[in-house]
């Protein structure tokens, strides 16, 4: 029997655009499950309801004149809106010194009463323009430092409710959107400028076999439109 040749193709589930090249993608069947145990402890019956699917895609970014904030378009400026027929619930951008950014997006959709219109938030401008290769300045710090790795994560609380028969009835995004950053530096940060950032924490590391490093974490919140 001849070998069956697999199809090599990562799927862009969210319509991220021509500058974002899918690296891997995943789908997961989603459903609720309920079962009944009888008085003697044996299985009696069960039901499955609220069927749907979860989706995720991871991309690498390519643009000769990088501006990842603009190129992500409505995925950031209308974060939480339905994108390519999926409800977007999370988006993460990872930066590393000298290389192109990685973007990961996750979402879901229901088989019955699928999401069409959801509340969204304008999260554009948090990632600086002209970024996408190397590590941008996400938060202003002082000290002789250089950012070498960073991540920006956008997340929201999405609530779904079942109807009388257990199938999906309606759902909505609940605010606000949480934006969390982690920035790793070569050198040690001596101070930070908050701007819109809250809950700022600085961690420093000294090692007798490595150069001094530091990490800054912070978060901010964006209301829905």
C-alpha cells in the first residue's frame, strides 16, 4: 500500500491579512455534557448540548515597512468583534530582538445561533507604529537598558448562555478588555513612567555567570465602544 501524502497547510482562521503567515492552527470541538447516575451508582443516560468549535491560529509577520498595529486592522481597532465568522476572545503578540513578530489569535463559534455582532473595543495604538521587527518600546523606562523580548496580550471575558433546549441562545463580551505586557531587558531598569499602565512591577536579576537583566510587567484596561 502506497504512503498517504499529508496536506501541509496551516489555516488562517481569522482573516489576519496578507502580512500574517499562518504557522500552525488548531480546532477543537466544543460541547457541554451532562449525565445521570442511578441510585445504585450505574450510568443511566446522558445528553450533549451547545455544540460548537474553538479555533486558534499562530502567525509570523512580514512587512518591508513594519507597522503591526495598523496591519492587524480591525482585529485590534475592533477587538472582540466577529472575525471571519469567529468570535475573537484573545490575541497575543510576541516580540524578540532582531526577528519578526509572532501573533496568536483564539476564538470560537457555536453551531446554533452563531455569533454575528458582539461588543468590541478599540485597542489600537497600544503597540507602537513602525513595530513588528525587533522589540518596540511598550512602556517608558529609565536606566541603561535595551528590551530584548516582549509580549502584549489582549483578553476579554466572553459569556455564553444556553436556551431552553440547551443549545446556544445568546452571548456577549463583558468589559473591560485587559491588556497585559511583559518586557524583558538587557540591563536593569531604574524607573518607569506609567502613562496608561497600571500595576507596574519591576524584577531585577544578577548572576555571577550572566549580565544583569530585568523584567517589567504591567496592565491596562480598555472599555468597549
